[in-house]
């Protein structure tokens, strides 16, 4: 099971966190601080697995972002590397050559995508096409609602002027 | 603020925050935004709730407190439209955690949304519940989720399955209800649903044994078929990753198979074929393939597989070990450590590759490889393995040296069959990494050397040879100095040369030079210098012509600021100057240190030793004067002044010391320290407390004699008398010096007991011809006005000391 997902920049700024295990707010910030220190200090040639507090943390660096996932000791680390890559590829397809800035300004969309890939710390969908389709459907629902709302508010604005 | 102005857009706020140069600026911007959001919330602004919550979430990610927004999430979730619900649920998952009571308020909205007609809204609710759920919520909403498991929509089904996993984690009793729905999920075709279903089954098995049984009976064939399908299918655009069709499904199915097959031979039998197929067919060029292979190997080792299959698995791991990718090597080493217990033969074949990994550049791989090598060592391969490890020790880097040294030492210790090889290897390790060698390791080495008389010459010569080159290795210097002190005449006279040694001439003054060098070396610590001082003293006894020179060297430390060194310097100087007659017997060869008892003591009181070590180093001087129970190898070297010629007597157990101590009531020993198992079994401690010096002895005759004298010898009562003869250390020298003078050979008489009515005095004498026997004359003085009748004197000694009680000699 994946206990949490963490995206941190090279400077240690948190871009995305998702917690699938109970951690209080204080514990969360403590964990983030610890892991940032641990992972950002690792050299490039070392392997992508760190042992931490009895768990394993699998991380991979994509450009300026570190994608970290904390798993239990008996999980398959190589598979988690694949899940991380799966996530990044879907982000890439969605944003079109995703970069860190996309994830900063559209963090909520990154969360929506993550929610289509993982629930309760387990993998939900292995097909990138299906995930993309679902996200697109929900986005179009939002677009439609927005259009409706904007037209209504236009009418109201006209009326109340 | 203009009531008609819209709040800043999300991206504008983000831009503004990013543009801040300092933390103070950022705080100001955030404060302004929070204020705006707070007022919007209190005014119940409907229009921009969506935007405000998004901004709030961003602020939360920056680390600022956002509690005021929590109820807003709830309002958004309760809204009618999809966009609001979407952001509301996201806010819920981000801003709240399980422990908040606010979460309970969501339960009703969740229930309504789970029954919603819009499947995306149902999806949102399932997702939220699956990520953040308390036990009460789980119980309340479990029926809804169960119903949704049977929905026709694939998306809903898979989300419901994963949500059930979360529910089971919170409330494990509900597992049985989900048994059959979970099993039926495995009949699906859709990969997402399959994966979710397999994961649900896995978690159910972990939680409930009855579900495990049920699934074992019904699902194994289905699982095998799934695996076969995806393994054999040629190419699927949608699910292909690096040439493998849906590696995720592969891995999850393999994991479930492992859980079902564990411990059950029948189920395992079914799986063997497909496992062999997957293991041999899967391509291992990319990470995805390796991930599948890794899971496959784990499953093979986890179930009751045939030996052939297991060997196949271990060979796969062996291949992993030579992979370029660090991750694969790491994973392989992990797996091999677990496999070594099951199939050690097969793992042994890969020993050379594993040895290569010890030299890896990645620290965690190095450590794992070293642990694995340690598990693989046995009698046949210990010599080449040790050689390889020691060769690597030379070039390894500092952080790793400590671990490596410790492991090498324990390998050598555990598997050495002959002392010569043991001492050779230990010398090499001391040369290369002496500073990392722990104290008890080289103590053990000294014990071993003292037990191997045929090796002593070889040892002292080898140590002399390497001393110059490796004098910065503290432990090596300490061992060398001790050996040179002890076995100096072997060094100089080339005694007991083994065939392989090259001839070497060492003069007496060379030996003194070496010890002097270690003494003068400014980086030596107190222990080394203390050891050197004693070694010099020993040398002055063994090589009398060097006495004067040695005395000068020792005198140099007379004013040392270190108490230990100062004391030693003064006392040794005094020995050399004034006590030449007893010096040689004082400094004779140390008695053999008993290995077995040393090992036992080491094992049982290693904890005590650790702390004792520290205390004794500082008062090891005191240990000479005041019998200090804390003795171990380093202290031994302090006590070797008081050697006995009884070289061949194995050291006595030190428990005898306690008895003697109590018997004679000498308050010289530290009572608490005697409890510390008297760790060293070097016999020097036995009588130490008696006469403030230690000596080993086994064959002591203890005779207790007492003479009763009473003031008014009125009624001659039968008074048994006995003679105590206690082993005396230094041959019969009677001096009137005090107890604290360690040089005193025979103990002055003591008052063993004194009260208002009785006084018992012991006087000690020794016969010149039999140094092992000491006579103790006990004199009883009746201090009361009454006469004693039926006076019985009994003496008890530890088993080591035979006691002969003689008749009462006389009565006054």
C-alpha cells in the first residue's frame, strides 16, 4: 500500500501531497521536512529506494521535481517506480509536455488526475487512455456548468444594472 | 473593498505569491488573501466559492493555517452542481484529515452522493470516502458501497472496490460481507476492475482467514487464467508498457497468488506451471519487465514450490545482481537475503557476484551485500572470502570501514579453525583498520595469543615488523606493545621460529625503542601509554642492561598531568630503583588467560564490561591498590606486575574471589564491583582482593588455624582450631608497609572481627618451601568478663581453595 505521495521541487518546496494513511497536520509537516532532507541530499548515482522509519520510500527525479511514494516494507519497489512513471506520463499527455509550472498553477487538476490513478493507496487504473477519458469527461462537465453559469450571471448583471 | 469587484483569480494570486522576494512579503500577500476569503465566507458569497476554495488550498499547501475553510468545503460538497462538488471534495481531502470531527458532518452528503444519478458524482464520493474515512463513516456507508460494487458501470465498480479496501482497513468485521462480490469481480474483463478486484481480494485475505480459505477454493483457477491471458497476449496498445501487457495486473495477480499459495501445497501445485512460464518468458530489459520478474521470484519463494523452480528463481536473482541498474541490484540483494535460509546452496553459487557488490559505489548496496556475504560464510569458503574482504578493506572508504571491520572480525572469530590463521588474519585487520577494531575484539586476540605458546614468538615478531609502518592504528600499537612486553625475550632471541618466518635480528634496545616510540607518540591515548609503561617495566626486568635507560624514559612521566600515567611512572620507577630483588618475580610471564571462561564472561557481561571498561580505565590504578571487581583484559595488563610463576595453571573462576572477600571481611574490595561477574577470567583477580593484588591459582591449600586465647582462661572449652593457609603472591617478603602498598608480599595481620566481647586476629605466615600454602593463625581474644564455652570457629572458603583446619594450637 502507498502511504503517501509527495512531490517536492529541488529547492524543497512542496508541490503536491496526498496522504493515504492517518497523519495529523503536525506529523505531516514533520514527515515532509524529514523526507525532503533525506531525498534531496542523495546523489544521482544512488538507487531510488530509501529506507525510512521502517517504510520504504521510492523516489524518482523528473527535471526539477522529485516524485516520492512511501510504501510498506513488503511491497514491490520496482512496481512503484512504474506507477510513478505512469502518473507522470498521464500528466504529460494531459498538459502536453508538462513542466513544474503547470503543476504549480494547475495543482487542483494534478490532484484530480492523481485521484483517477490511486485510491486508498492502491492502483486504480492501468490504462492511460481510460484515465484521460475520464478526466476529459469530468472537465467537460465543469466547462458546461461554467458556461451556463456565466450566461446566467450575464443576464443577472444586465438586469441589475 | 468594492462589493462588485471579483476576488483575484487563482492564477493571479499564485503569480503574486511567486513574485514575492522575501518570506515577509509572501506572508503579507497570504494574509490579505486569507482576509478576503474569510469575509467572503462569512458573507456567504455563492459566486466565487469555487475560486476561493482553490486559493485556500494553495495557501494550505504553502503551509499556512486554513481551518476557517473547512466548513466551506462541506457547503460546497452539499451544493448541487458538479464543479462545486468536485472542488468541495478536493478541499475535503486536502484540508481535513481523519481525526477531525468535522468529517462526521460529511457523512450525510456522502450518502446522498453515493446514490446520485450522475456517475461522476458517485465517483467523486467513492474517491473521497476511499481516501479519507473514519471508522464510523465506514460503518455507516458500507452498505452503499457494497451495493455499488455490483453496479454496471466499470468506473463505479473499480472505485467501489478500492473504497471497500479502505472500509475494511477501518472496520475489519465487514470483510465477510465482501467475500463473494470480490470473488465475482475477478470474472470481469476490464483491466481496471480486475486490478481493483485483485487488490480487494488481497486485502481481504490479509484481514480474515475465512475469506482466505474461500478465495483459495474458488479463485485460483481464475487467477491463473488471467495471468495466462495477459502473459500470452501479443500486444495491446492500451495496456502496453515497455513490451509487457499491463505489468501492473501481472504484479497484482502474482501477489495474490503468493498469499493464496503460502503454506498450502495443493494451491501451490496449480501455480507452478504458470509461474515457470512467466519467469522464463518475461523480458527483462526494462524496469517493467524486471518488476514483473521480481514479483514472480517473490511468489516462487513464498509458496510451496519445487526445488527446480526455486533454483530458477535464484538464478534470476543472480542475473539481477549483474544488472547495470542500481535498483535491480538492490532489490536482488534484498531478496537473496530472504532466500538464503531456504535455498542456501543455490545462493552460494552466486557468491562471487555478491562479493563484487560489496565493492559497489552505492552505500546501501554495499551494506546489504556485506550482510549477505556474512550469511553465506561457512567452513569451506571462509579463507578465500576473508582474503577478499581484507583486500577490499584496504581500499574501502571511511564510512564503510567500521561495518566491514566488525563483520570481518566476527567472521574470523566464528570460523577460524586454527590459531595461526586466526592470528594472521587479525594482524592484517589490525594493520589496515586498527582504529575501527572494537576493544573486545583485540582483547580476545590477546587471550588467544596467551593460550598458544607455540605462536607467541611468531606473534611478537610479526607485530614488531609491522609496528613501524602502521603505527597510527591504535589497537595494533596496543596489541604490539603488550606482546613485546610479554614476550620480549622471544623477540630478541628468536625463540620458536615458525618455518615461514624470515630471519630477523632484534636487539634489546630495538625492543625498547619500539615501546618508547609508542609512548612518545603524541596521538597515543591513555591506554596505549599505560600499556607502554608496563611493557617498559617488563622489558627492564627481562633485559636488565636496559633498566637505567628505561627508568629515564619512565621518569619523564613523573609529572604527567594524567593521574594514571603519573602514578604508574612513580611506582614503576620505585620498583626499578629499590626493588630489584623482587622485580623479576613480580614481572614474570603472565599466567595463561582462560579462553573459555573469558568467552563466557564476555558473552554474559558484555554490557557490564562496556561500562566497566570506562570506569576501570580511569581507576585501573586503583584496581591495583583496592581490589576492584571490574577487571578485564586491559586491567590485566596492569596487574601483570603481580605475575606468578604458575603459568600452566588455568585461571580460576573469579567467583572465588567473592567468598574470600567475605570470609576475611576485608573491606578492601568494592562490593558492587564484585557483582560484575568479574569479567576477566584471567586468574589474576582471584586473590586480588585478599591481598590487594591478584593471582590465579587452583591448587591452593587453605588452612585455617585459630588459636583461642581468652583473657581469663577459666573454662577450657573445646575449641576447634584450624589453620588457614592462603596463597601468597610474592614470595614470603615480610615488610611493614601498609595494605595499600602493592609490593607487600605477605599481608600484615588483620583484625578479622571485633566486638565488645570478642576479638579475632589473623596473622599470615608462609613456609619458605611451599609458596602455595599460607598459614593463617587466628587468635581469639575474649574481651568479656565471662568465659566462653563451646566456642566453635568455622571457616568457609570457595571451592578453589582447599582448606585444612588444624587443631587448636594453644590456649592462654
